[in-house]
C-alpha cells in the first residue's frame, strides 16, 4: 500500500518551519508495522502542492492508496481541500489531529473524508490498514471495533466508535520516522532571537504527553489532562540518534509540560551530560511551567546544552491570572523562574495573552508592565483565541459574541480580536496588543540589539513585514514566514 501523510500548507503567520512530529510518529508506527511505502508531504516546506504531488504519483503509475491528512483547527479548511484532491484521484482519505478530535462529525459530513481518527493515531492507523489491505471498503462493518475511529456504515450512517484510551507505555511507541523529513528545508527553532537559518537541522522531541493543569484557553484534545512520561533512557536513546545519526544542529522540546516532575527533568539533564550529548544546543518551546523549577534545574539544563527556556506568563493581573486564565502559578514563581534561568546563563522567552474575558485597559496594562519588568529575550504577545472544547470557548459561546466561525481565523498570532465578552471591545484589545509590541521592542536597548543582528539585514523584507504587522497593525501577507 502506498501511503501519503500530509500536513497542509499553512496560511498562519509563522517565522519558522518546524517538522511535524505527529506525522513523524504515524510514519514511525507504519514502518515498524511493515508498511514500508510511506511519504511525508509537509506543506510548510514542499515546493509542490498536494494536488501536484498526487498527479506526479499518478503519472509515475504509482498512485497513493491512502492519503492521511493532519489538522489543527486553523488548518482544517486546507485539510478538506487536500482530502478533495486525494479523493478525486481515487485514494482513501483519513483525517486526524487536534481539530478532528474536537469536531469529528463536522468532517464526517464531508463526502471527501472517508475516515476520521480521533486522539492518538499510532495504533488506530495500523488497525485501519489491516482491514483496508484485505481489499475491504471504508464502510466495512469490522471498522466498528476500532477505538477512536469515526466512519460510515454501508448505509452511509456516520458512526463514532468509542474513544481510544491514551497509551500509557510511551516508551513502546516507535520513534518518529525522522529520516522521512526533508530536514534541510526546515528552519532553526527561533529565528527571532537567533536569526533565520533556512537550512538548520532542527529536530523536535516529545519527552512526555499531556498536562494536568487546566488553563482555560488551552486546547489539549490529543494529549489530555493526565501526564505520561517517557523514561529518561528512552529519551536519551532518541537524542543520541538525532545527534549522531541525523546530525542535528538544534533540538527543541515540544511537550505540553516537560518539567512537571522536577526530579525527572533533572535526571534527564544529568543523563544528557553523562552521555556527552550536551554539544548540540537545545531549547524548550513553551512546555515549561514556572512552578516546577528551581535554580539547580536551570543550571543542569545549561550544563546539558540548553540555550533558551520559554514560559507562559499570560497576565500581569492577579485576578485574570488566577480566576480567568486559571494558570495555577504566582507572580513570585514567575519572577523566580526568570531570575534563576538568567543566573544559569539561559536566554528567556515569555508568552503573554491579551483580551481574556473580564480584562480592562488596566489589566492589560499590568501585563505589559510585567513583560517590561521581566524583560525576556523574546516576548510573544498573543490575542486570546477560543479553541473549541476549551473553557474559554464555552464562556464566549455563553456570554459573548464570537466574530467569526471561520476556522481559518483562529490563529493565536492573528492581529485581530476573536470575540467580545461584556464591555471589552475588540478595538481596545487590538490597541493594547500592538502597544505591547511597540513598547517592548521599540525601547532603545531592544532596537539596538535588533539592528546589530545580521538576520535583520539579511532578511530585511521579511523583518519589515513582521514589523508592520506587529507594530503598526498592517495585515501580514498570507503565508508569510
Ligand atoms: C510543536 C507544536 C507546534 C509547532 C509545530 C506544529 C506542527 N506542525 O506539529 C509550531 C510552533 C509550528 C506550532 C504552531 C501552531 N500551533 Co501548535 N503545537 C505544538 C505542540 C506543542 C506539540 C505538537 C506535537 O508534536 N504533538 C505530539 C504529536 C505526537 O501529536 P500530534 O501532532 O497531535 O499527532 C498525533 C495525533 O493528533 C494523531 N494525528 C495527527 N495527525 C494525524 C493524521 C492522521 C491521518 C491520523 C490517522 C492521525 C493523526 O496522531 C498523532 C500521533 O499520535 C501542540 C500541543 C500538543 N500537545 O499537541 C501544539 C498545538 C497543536 N498547537 C496549537 C496551535 C493553536 C498552534 C497555532 C495555531 C498557533 C498560532 N500560531 O496561532 C500554530 C498552527 C501552525 C500550523 N501550521 O500548524 C494547538 C492546537 C489546538 C487546536 N484546537 O487545533 C495545540 C494543541 C496547543 C494547545 N494546547 O492549544 N505548534
Ligand atoms: S497552557 Fe500549559 S500548563 Fe496550561 S493546561 Fe496547557 S499545557 Fe498545561
């Protein structure tokens, strides 16, 4: 069977292109189960469209039998388009990923979608292929036994099978098929602090899945509310492979919360040092929470090769942080984490949200003040985006007005407010958001630092577009990177 796994091309603003670990895991599972003919098509880096890739395969008389498409909420429209192209060329279409887990029925109403996989897909896809490779149709009654699958029976009725329990034994899941990524086309992990390297060999690693916290804006449809960790040995095995076999130039952790167990986090750092894997720089993307840190952890991280940490700070207002975002952390913990990380010699990133329900000009001002006080190397200011299934979504549905039901408009880095609750107007949120970028980055010290970076001049058109978008309120050009 020929299998194509697709991540559709994104129109969401992003300065970087990361590999898609979910597709890597699916491919790893397929290869480990004897399905050897697997191709990845990551729209973030491909030169041809999905339709062109499918046509090429047809012209070579080696059409794809199965096309699996992955989608978070913001990419679902493009995922349907990819499915239409695939279906038109005779392939079975399977959709999976965060949005499909949240809203499976919506996609099952589309004739171009044959099957929807909800939740973790490594086992589900194998069970589906076992049935389809017997020459059975996508309406075969045996599909009813596959957990986490939505399908249509012979009469065309949509059936949502029971959910698949989360796999507890992460160590036994085959590692991502890193060899299938066109790694030289991905960027380094944070061009905004390091300058854009369009040919970095940057890999991402998931050391644990899930998070028990319940921040009201956070959408965790796949990894869930429990925390499952891989063993330190298992992670080090993967790390060793990335450094020695795949010649990684940078590694990023993309867990929901990699440091929930502080002892394990330290053990991982010690193991990386012992294995002499601290030669390749690594960063945490944002899956690190301030209230599970201490100075020793940051010192160990530094010794293990880490160069940068990122924390969700979210709000500078106590009520918004505790009662609206429900972040379960204190300002003292935030300040201590930044102080300790800096003392250990790590660069810092901070994430801040504007426009949560109940916010006022004064609460958003406190957030900007906190960002200025913490002064991370990189500050990411985001306008609150309500993803389906989150507490924020439920609250906006009940008490507010959602401006758009078009999933394309749900990017966190969008410069438009997504909703209005009570007296908080979109105009105020957008003004405070732009103002935060201006006040943070237009300080003389920041400007000087930016102007000293080679990247600013080497990628001048892109950097000028970014500046217009963040500081002035200009619309980004679609798909800008
Ligand atoms: C790393 C990461 C990124 C990276 C890389 C994204 C990527 N291409 O993988 C970057 C930084 C680029 C990114 C960007 C964004 N991200 Co992001 N990201 C993550 C993060 C932290 C980890 C993803 C991961 O590796 N998961 C682990 C793997 C194993 O899981 P997976 O990818 O979901 O795949 C499994 C299943 O979903 C399923 N599956 C997936 N696809 C398919 C396809 C088929 C056919 C099948 C059968 C199964 C299947 O099987 C896989 C294996 O079990 C998640 C949080 C999380 N825990 O998932 C957020 C998350 C996915 N991101 C999110 C968001 C909102 C975004 C942005 C929209 C933010 C923005 N800029 O506005 C953008 C979207 C950009 C884009 N084009 O996708 C949300 C999505 C919520 C939603 N409802 O869609 C999440 C869940 C974070 C959160 N908690 O809110 N992200
Ligand atoms: S934002 Fe982070 S800490 Fe909060 S629930 Fe999501 S993953 Fe957990």
